[in-house]
C-alpha cells in the first residue's frame, strides 16, 4: 500500500476550500505548478509537465519528439505493455529488444536491432533497477537516435550522480498506485529541450488552443487531453516529500537483504548498473524450478509470472492489432516487423529464473527483520534441497 496521510489530506482540503479544481485556474500558485517546480529541481531537469498517466507521458514524449509513421522504436521485451503501445499510438512500430541479467534493455541487442528506420531507444528502468545509460547514450549518439527514458517505475532513482528520467532527450514518470510516489494515477514528461517541452504541453492540452498559459513559437497542432486536476497535483505535492526518505530506506536495506543471497551455490543477486545506488533487488537462480519454489516465499515473486510486463502476454502488440485497421502503424512500416517468441528466448530464460525480492520500504524495522529471517530460511531450505546438505 502507498504511504498516504495527513499531508495529502491537508493539501486536498486546501484545494476544496479554494474551490478551484482546474490546475490552470490556479496559475503558478497552484499545487500542480509547485509540484512541477519542486520535481524539476529534485531531478535536475529544466522542464516537468504533469499528465494523467505514465502511458500518456510516453505518448506525449514521442509526439513531442516528432516520432511517427515509418519510424521504429526500440523497447525492451520486459516492461509494462504501455512502453510498446506508446509508439503504436503515434503511428510508429515497436521493435523488441532482449534484456540482460540486470533486467533492463541489453545494449548489445540494441546494436543488433538498429536499422536505417530506427528513430528512438526507450530504456526502461524496471522496478527501480536502472539501465546501463552510459552504453545506451553512447549507442544513441553514434547512430543519431533519440533516447526517451521510461522511468515510470523508478521515480527519483539516481544513476551515477544524476537522476533517471533526465539523462535522455526526454523522460517519462508514472504516479500510478504502485509507483514510488502516487496519486492513484498520474505521470510526467521531463526534458531539458524547450521545443520538446512546448510540443508536449500542446499535445497534452488539445493543442493549447484555448489556453494562454503556454505561449509558444511552435505551430499549433491537435493533441489529446492528458491534463491532471488540481486534486492530483495536491496529492503529488505532498507525496514528493516522501520520495527521498523512501529511496534512503531502500538504499539502506539493500546490502543486508542482498547479502542473504551472496555466496550461495545456486543463486546470486542480479547485477546492478550502478551498485552504489542500488534500491532494488532481484535474485537469479540456476534453473526455473528453483525460482518457482523460492517465488512462493512471502516478499518474493517470479518475474515470468508478472503478466503484461512480459512481452509474450502483449496480445495487441504481437498480433499487430490497432483500434482501427486503417490506423495500424505496421501499414506504414518500411519493412515487415516480426515478433517471434523464439527471438526472445534470452529474455524468457532470465525471467523464468529470476525472483524479485521486496526491500520492504513500508515495513517497520521489526517486520523487516522478520522478513529477512523468512528469506534466509527459504533460501537455506532450497540450498539443502539442491545440494542434499544444509547450506
């Protein structure tokens, strides 16, 4: 459950008392505007635009960057399905890329999947596990590609002195119920580029046709209504104060929990692309059966069983199915894009042998101590079953 309480209630009460629920009626003095300013300072990015979901943040980012029909967008085969659906929403086609043991997009497979029609790479920082952004940015610069970071599941997480979401050309956050901070639903577009920001702002507010809050040199174009209400902004403004303590707790607990799985004969913590700032833990086992058994432990779960985070469950993507056949982006592709399961065996193998382990961000210390004993007992039993002796 997300942490919510008196701070969120106080902000919501103030919005109700003012009687202005539309964020743009509140101007720069509203909670949503304040949240955007505070988040921009925290992340270290010039522009933040709050929208109504992480999915729409990705779509708005792609629209802002001018991605469209005929373009190919590289996305990992392990991510929430919206990452792959976002290119389709703007007329582009997703090209799936395998993950590596870090559970993020594999830079080597990125290189293999680039074609003359590739326009952008979408690295996804999955469940607070950061991508190898050094390698990805180097590839993008070498090939002249855009980088749109999907940091929906890693709001605020550091990467080598910076924060994810501001390293690429654009970034996307989610404030869904399960994210680091939440308003139930919500998202944000992040960028240091003035033009991308202007275009994202027009896209999210039907082209800014009836607003005077967004003076722009960009020609007006049609967009979608992705605005949030001031109620959402009020909750997010309160939630932002909880973000750093949350990340501090996760960072402090990581070593003690990861140590449970170190020096084991049949499992190991998954590698991290910035070990000093690790705030997420997954454990890789030698075979799927070991992962299946351990995944039944409280506080753990096998990644292959995470539904629409796994590409093989993306029916609309795999079947190339759009909301209208004449709007199907594959008809504008320069080549036939295929989604054969056998091409992503590397991803399925990793996910079938990997369990995510909770670091108990909301657990008080005594409960976390009990959780660590539970995890240690489970992996010890598994070691005994595997080796025939007590590990």
